[in-house]
């Protein structure tokens, strides 16, 4: 097993080609026939689409009276990614991933962050619909938390699901150094899975077995798809082993916390269904196939271990790249099989199909591109301007909008919207029905996508590329919901 490998430009180009080819192969499965041009009044179409959205996502959540309090200390520490070597990192509470914060839907969450880093920081609650003042975007929703200072985050999550948290101050450096953690919000009626397992996928760019490459936001990373590491980890371990029993039904929660790397996870030999994307359950469970897990994305999988699989090992693999990479091993104990739990897979209680969404007008087209200039010599732009010089898009709460992202560049861009969930409507003009909500969507080179959303939470919300180097170089703007 090679823990270190070089990432030459040709390899990056090959990965981009592989991603595009896979999309071409997968596209026909998800694509549906584009609707004919509508003769309906656009206002009528928008009213219909808005009406279909009602009760799909809660506007507010009733507090249950429980308060869950946590304390996080962000500070330098060490991690044994490759024993016995100790790697200097930054982490929450001396561990990476940081502590798993687990709460119930309706709980009030209070998190006191103490900053013992040598630089300012914040926490962004990725995918969690929080009050705007709790969103953690420095200079927009809060002031940066200076070294030695603290900040109390307080909110009631509106949705159950798999979420994560990380800095939004110098993110390309701070997340790469190990600052991230997981927030799981449990449903009122938890499905009776045999095990509920968390897999946090990351990569690290190391100079040696005990030294991180500290050339953050390099020109090379900016001109490519961000920073891709030479060491893959799951829960900050190299190819860890999970132990299960034959017959068990497992919930696997996967999170991609890497700066730039895209994963294509597969579970050969096992029955695995996709039940949630970016935290929220979908319209229905679908087989795991052709999935790209971009930076910031999360997925929940429903996995059944065959009753006759005792003593066997199955691998969770990454199929994106020149050769398949094992992420973690799932070893089935030799004990007798258990009875497989039988229940309906989690799904959305209400999910708008939005079949007429492409008959709605495009309210705004975000142009994604790059130009020379800026702090790093290369700046990534939205609508031809780098943050903070571009303009905010103003949307009205409670109304359907169709937005377009036009990637004019040859690089990948996973676009992340704070405070909102959306549906993918089309790729390159061809209608798509995924059946899932998202907060992060991957754009391929030279690709155009359309999304539909009904914003509900008022405030100024970041809209940015989650390749952290691209965001650092300006690929961010604001959506203001009034």
C-alpha cells in the first residue's frame, strides 16, 4: 500500500476527463425529457411551483424544551495519521474529526467555541438552517473570533440529518489542518438500524509522514481543482476496519471534508441504497451508483449485510482516479447471522416534483470563471467579479426561483448555498429529476446547471465554491433573502 503518491498535472487532467465521462454515462439514467415550451403565464407557473413546495421543509421548528450544551476548543495539537509518527495539526478538543455533536430534532443547541489558535476563526454549520447571525461567515454574519476570545452559537436545527461544521475564516488552511466536526440531528422516530456508522472522508497533502505541506492556496491549486492530498483517511485513519455481523442493516453516513478532492464511493458486493443527500431524506431510496461526493457533500446509505457473509470482507472504495482506492474495510464477524431489521427506508414526507420548473423564467445566471489578478495572482469570479466586489442577489422568502450556474472554466466547482436547500433541475438544458434536496452541487468543466429553490430563512447567505482555494481567491457572493 502506497501512503504517498505524486499528483502531477496529467493525473489531474485524467481525473477531470473521468468525471466528465462518468457524467455522460450516468446522465441518461437521471435525465428526463425536457418539457415543451409552456404557454402559461410565468407568474402562474411560479405560483404553482411555490404551492407544490408547501410543507416540504419546515419554516420553523418547535423547541422541545431540551438544551444540549457543548464546548469546543480550537487549538494546535498532534494526530497519529501514520503511526508512530505524530503530525502537527489544528483540531477541536484535541481530536480530528472533532467531537460528534448528537442532538434530537427540536433540541436547542448551544456551542461555546474557545479560540486558542494563532489566528482568528469562526464556525459555519454546513447544511444546518440556523439564524443568519449563527452562520459563521466573518464580516457578514459575525466578526471573526480573535485568538483568546470565545463565541456562543445558539440555534434550533430545523431538519434532522447528517451535517458538519468547520471554520469559515481562512478555511483553505484551517480545514486542511484538521478543524472540522460532525453534527447529527436525529429524527423523532429513529429507524431501527443495527448500527449507525459515520465515515468522514478526507485527504492530506504531506511533506513527510510527520509534516503537513503548509503552502496553502498555492498557484498550482488555484489553477487546478484545489488542493488534492497524497494521503486518504477515513475518520483520520488510513483504511480503518469496521466490524459488522451477517444480517445486519447498517446506516452509513459519509461526509467529504476535503479541500478539493471529489470521491466516487462504491460498495462492491453489498446492497447499498442512497437514502439521504446533504442531510435530507429523498423522495425514495435509490441504488448507490454513479455518485460523486464533492467537497461539502454528505450522503446516507442503507446497507444490508448478506446473511451468508460471515467471515468475508467488503471494501468501501473510491472509483475516481487512475486506479481504485480502498477507503475502509467492512469485515463480517464469523458469528451466526442476526435477523435483518425490516422497515421502510427513510424518505421525505413531502417532496415537490416540480415537473414544470423549466417553464419558469431564469431569475439569475451566475457566471463562474477565472482571471488574473487578486491577492494570489489568480482570482476566481462570479459574474466576472471576485468577492467582495460582486453584487448580492436579492430574493423574496416564500417564492419559487430558478437559478442557473454557468461554468465557463475548465475546472470543477462544487457550489454551496448557505441557509437553503435546492433541487437540481437541469444539466446543460436537459431536465433532471434526482429526487433529493441538496445544499452543494458539483459542476463539471464548461457545464451549465439549473436549480430550483424556495428560500425561507431571511438574511445574507453565502453562495460559494466549496473547493476552498477557489473560494479563498474570490469565488463567493451573497444571496440576500428578504
